[in-house]
C-alpha cells in the first residue's frame, strides 16, 4: 500500500495520519503487507514520522524518484 501525501493544509495531513492509523490493524493482521508513505509530508517530517509510525515500512522523499 502506497500513500502519497501532498499536504498543504493541516486537514490533509490529518487525513493521511488517520489513514495510516487505520492501516496499522491491517499490518498487524497481515504482516506481509508493505506500507509506504511518500510525498511532501515525508520530506518535511521524516524523523518525526519514522518514530510515530513504526508500522510503516518505507518513507520515500519525492526527490528519491528518478524521472
């Protein structure tokens, strides 16, 4: 599961965090599921996100993708 976070407003950030919270149960029940978060939210808050979302497998900054 890949979530692309384009957060300009706090409400958009809250929606992404809520979705990731809901996916925590999926990850618990199906540890084979891979969760990834990408987008500008990751770029600005990667350390905070890694510590608060340990069930997410990958945090990908937008600049980590090649054209």
